[in-house]
RNA sequence: GGGCGCUUAGCUCAGCUGGUUAGAGCGUCUGAUUUACAUUCAGAAGGUCAGGGGUUCAAGUCCCUUAGCGCCCACCA
C-alpha cells in the first residue's frame, strides 16, 4: 500500500469516476412506486452560458440534495436542460455573423435561425460539459431544451389555452423598448438604475400671446417633439386661468392645449407638465383620458423619425443636445437643474430603455396570481430563508400584465395568424389563434394568411419547466410520479422572472404547485462585495479553481462559506481550505489503509455490542460519529448546508484524526481499533459523499467494500444506542488532562523529545479510575515518562501546575527550582477570575426573581457551578499556600 | 417613496426557539520534520458582539432608534 501518493490528486480521479457513474447509468431515475420520489428541476442555464461561480454554487447545492436523497433511498431525479434564451442567444449569434460582415436581415429569418441552431450544435453543450465537471449527477438522458419540438408544443398549447380563456390579449400600450435589441421587454427585464441627469425647464409660448409662456420641466427634452398637451392640476391657482388655452409647441409649431388633471403634482417642477402620450406611461394614460393625439417621434432603433422634423435620423441623445441648443437660441430654455432620476435598462445589453408605444401581446396576470398567493400564504410552498416570502407576496399582490411578445427571431413564434384579404377589405383585423397553421381564414375563407412575426418571451417557455420537461400535455407516469417536484434551488434575482411564474403556471395547468420548497441562495460576489462580472474583471472562474484545487475543494469551500441565503464574498484563497481538507481525508485514509487488516473489515460492530467491550476511545469516537450524523441530517433537512459541512469537517479533522487516530496509533493492530476505524472511515465517506463526491468514491473504491459505487449506497443509518454521552464526557476528561500536560510543557519550554513526569490529583474517584485505566494513552499523547496519580491534594516538589483544568489538579515535574513568583501570579490570577465568576453567579442566586422565574434546570446548574467554583478556589488557595 | 439584508477577533464569516468562560477558517506569534498528512502537528495572543434606549431574573440573540454599507421594488414629469 506504500504506493499511495501522500497528496490527493483530483485530476487523476475526477474524470475517471464521472465517466464510471455515467457508464453505469447511476444518475438515471425511474418512476418507482415502491420508493418515495425526490425531484429537482435544474434552473436551465442559457445555451450561450459558460459556467460561473453562481452556477457552481447553485448546482453544487442541488447536487448535494440529490445525492443525499438518493442515498436516503429515495428515487432522486435531477432534471437537466438548457434555455434557448431568446435575446441573449440572438445577440451572441448576431455578433458571430457580424465577423462575416453580416446582419441578420442580410440572411433573412429562416437562414438566420438555421445559423442559431448551428451555433447551438457547436457550443450549446459547453455548459452541460461544465456542469459535469462540477460533479452534477443529473439524469442526462432526459436533458431538455426549451426549443425542443415537444417542449415547443407545450409552449404553444399554453398560449392557445390562455387565449381561449381570455387571459391573453393584444393591444397598443407603452412598453419597455430596447432600441439596441429592438424589441419589447417585460417590466422585469428592464430594471431601473439610478442616473445623474438634469431637469430642463422649457418655455412654451401661448398662441395668442407669444411673449407669454408656460414653463414645463422635463428630464427628456427630446420627447417634446411628441408633446400633444400641457397638463396642470385643476386646483393649481397659478394655472387655473390658463386651462383650455392654446400653446405653440416650439420647434415643431404644433398647437397644443393646456389641460387639467388631478394626476399632476403641483409641487414638482413648475407644476405644469408636458404630455407626450406616445413616449411615457403616465402621459399615455393622460392621452387616453383626454383624447389626445399620440405622436411617436422615434424609429424603433432610437433615432428620431420623420415626425421629428429637422431632427429626423438623429439618435435620441444627440437630438436632445441639438434640441436644447435650438431652444436656448430661441430663448426658450429657462434653466437646467441637476436631477437624479432612474430609468429602465435592458437586462441584456444595459441600453437605456425607451418607453415606447407599440402593439404587443400581454398576459392578464391578476387571475393567475390569485391562487399563487394562496399557496404561499398557506405554506404549501415554503421559501428558505423565510424572508423571501414577503418579497414574493409583495410582487404578486402588485402584479402587472406581462408583455410576452418580442420582436426578435430566435424563440417560439407566436401562434397567431392574420388574413391579408380581410385586412385589405378593411375588416376588423382578423386574429386566428391556432396550434397549427390554419389553411384558410375562418371568416372569408381566403388562404392568404400569414403568421405573426413576433416570438414569445423566453420566460413564457421557462415558466412551464417543471411539467413541460415531462412532455406535458401528454400524460405520463413520470409526470404523475415526480410532479410536484420537491425543491427548487435558485438565486434571488430570478424570483419574479421564474419562480413566481412557475407557481402560476403550475397551478393553472397542472392544478398543483410545481415545488414544495424554494431554497434561495445568495449571490456570489468578490471580496469587496461587488457582483462578479466580466466587465469588472473580478471573476473567479470555477473551472480554473477545479484545475488548481479540485472539484471537491471547490464544492467544499463554496458550501462552507455560504450560510443560509447570505451573499457569498469570495476570495480565491478560500479554496485552500477545501483542498487541504480533501488532502486530510486522503492521508487519514491512506494511513488507515496502510494499517488495515482486510479480514477485520468483515467484523460486525455488533460484536462489541456491550459498551464495556470497547475501550473508552472507541466508544467515544463512535458516539461522536453518530452525534455528528444526527446533526448533519438535521442541518441538511433544514437547508443548512454550511452547518452540515462544518460539522463534518471538524468531526473528521479535529476528532477523528487529531484525537482518535493519534490515540490508537500504537495499538492500531488491535481488533477493536481495526474494526472501529474502518467502520467510521467507510461511513464517513458515505456521509461526505454528497458534498465531496469524487474523493469519497476514490477512497471508498480502494477500501474493502460491498457495492459498485458509493453513490448508490445507503447513508449511514443512525445508531442512537451508540451515542454515549458518558463516553464523550470521559474522553473529554482524559483529553483535558493531556491538554494540561501539553500546555505546561509549552509554558516551561520542555523540548518535545524530553519525557517528563506528570502528577495528577483527580477531583473524583471516577476520574482517578479513568486516568488509571488509561494511563498509557495519557502518557503517549503528552509524551510523559510516567503518570503519577496523587492520593492527596498536595503539590509535589518542583512542579508547576495547570490552574485551569476542570477535572483534576495537574502538576508537571520540573527538574530545577521553579519560578515561584510566576507560579503564584498565575494562581492568583485564576483565583481572581474564578472568584468574579462565582460572585456573579451568587448574585444571580440571590435574586429571588431569577430563582422564581428561570428554568429550574438553569437554577440547579447555577447552584452546582457555585459549589464547583468554591471548591476550585479553595484548592487554588491551598496550592498558593504550599508555595510559601 | 417603500421593503430587505449586513455591522461579532487583524481579515472573511458562523452563532437556531434568550441561559456555562461568544466560535471557525485564514492571518500573526512560539515550538516541532526518521513517524499518514508542512496542503501537517502541539500551543499562544487577539472580541466594551456598530452607537443609544427599552423588554426581561437574564440580551450578540427580542423590540425601538441612530449611523454606515449593500441589495431589491416603485408610472419622482
């Protein structure tokens, strides 16, 4: 066994085991009525995606849950797949063809979409390969894509059903328009960001008196070209007399009226607001109400159009500057004030959104939201951490209709057709909503029909993910078995986009919630708290970490620093802890394997069923293992991953390695040591496997074992009878004497190789017996020449004492005379600290309220502590006396 | 304008339903290398739990408040 290298090398093991798991088909899940289902649908990454730390965290958490439940004996399905990510993907492919000097319009719709599919063939599996690198145990044979034929059918089905139910409508409204992507966006896709801008005060002259003005304030002066009114509050004394008068809109010389509406805030700006119904949602409402003209002055790409007169073809921001210049020249720019405002930004390209009037398709959300609110309010769906519940409810309560049409090519084309003949006959626009392309117009019978050019919002397909991945609307045994899924693991950014909508879709189309628990993890940030992004250059690439430290190290460290739902501040050095831990597991296992008699691994622990059959150290470590197991289970069931992994870490390193293996080292060939160390290692590997799948498999395969892979073994079964609090206490006592000895050695700088004599006066007979029974252990671990158990509480000559030990007075024999003053100082210090503690406790006891109201166990505890402190102080005083 | 989170050791953070002397990792300091692991071991130093007020027998923990940092939502022209 000497050929096992002394360092764990992830590169030699990871790909090997991943391939093995795949070949053995160990990730696959089937509906099995005999087992409890556990299912997770992956938040489908964009096909354009490459793995970042957020993915690494998100998918590590899911993999831990899946592996954990699989090993618990449940039928665990992790449904993988990718999202076609309409705008993002189209942008990427547009960039790629731009290298050939092409625009998508040059290719035409069909050819362009062909190119996107080609692109997907070539690069679309990158993210999947990368997920495999982090150990994700998805059922890859089920991998879905939101543009798959079956999936697309589900998307159209949903559209048609919602339309038939009257929940989808088409209409002209002010929507969020990205002039760069040239498409409408939903409100969620246009997050507001603060901007430092200006408030411009413009003078609009009266028609009947050009020397008289109304001053309006605006942040977007370029939209003035589309003004069709000026509004004032009817209660505003300043303007009351002007209501109904006509103004001449400067630069365009359009006549516009002053109208009155209570919506106008008298306190803002001048109290008079220019009304641009085609370029502002508020103004749109005013326009509708007051029957104003809607003048759209921009092209879809953000340049001014022919209604903008001289400003035609200028970009909107260029036009702003020129318009201001021109107004200034005419003396119509009264002043400019700095003004901070916020504006929507395209979530794909960060361009400032233009509120834009256009005809789009919408989903009525209020009816869908009703039940989605109920299921969360009633706790049928639970958020972890809980606080996200409120965020969800708040959004759902104020839900707005959802703009679902996008003016791009890549996506599910809207299943709506129009009849050209009807249109040219000037009839009401005929809308044919159909799952398949109709042959002829149902009204006029003409075959001259065409499909709506728009595609659907990507999220309109994502919200079906928990059931469309099971080939809904077909009924299948899998859908029945695995739906509703168990847990959804995602990031907070995605609650509105996806989580909320999945809940609505699930309830509407499946008649049931899509998942029971929603675990929201934090955002991965850099060490300064900034979001990791390419443009900031602060990315830590998970693949680089895997390369340098190993996947298990990556997973360990990510999980260890992620407390429930808090953002993760990441520095590269954090992965050293994971790497070191993997190495520790490796070396402890290596040590065990080098000393393992394979015959003994067949021995059942139950041979030592009576506790006295095992020595204290073995009883202790077994108890500690099962206590840890119990706590880990509890932590995982409550989604406290960091707690679970920290428990495993400190158990293995600080208890199993530092104390247990060191304790049994000299007698490692003893049968009981052989059996216990082997059993614990093997069980520990199973327990750590969900967190660190590769190293656990590698070692487990090299240990004597039954079964083909650790990943389909059962989790260690909790053996309550082996949790032995008495053994834990006794081991603590032994360790504390050993620690005392080590401290004293350090205090007087005894050379490590120098053996010294230790005298101990145990506070109770039980402790004395324990020490007597385990002399060899204490001697070994403190490097003593002997252990002298004292009959009386008297200081032996030329010794120093450990004043802090709770269980015994510990004296280290020191060859020459000791520094009496120092020893006295130490003791006095301790007497003083302990006296203060005792006084504090006595004050508590003297308080009748405490005795009356506190938990009796606490009171009893306090009393006991006072007694113990009293005894300790007495002992210390005696020690001090003896020094005189 | 609302809402949420954070403030605990030099750094990054745990700390659950209030109850022993508040913990970890990293870093620092002392010592150790024929011994499974220097990616290691033994030990040490380091904290008025952001400030103020309150509730309670008892507050890092619950409530109020102030300040700083961060995030989310909102039709502030």
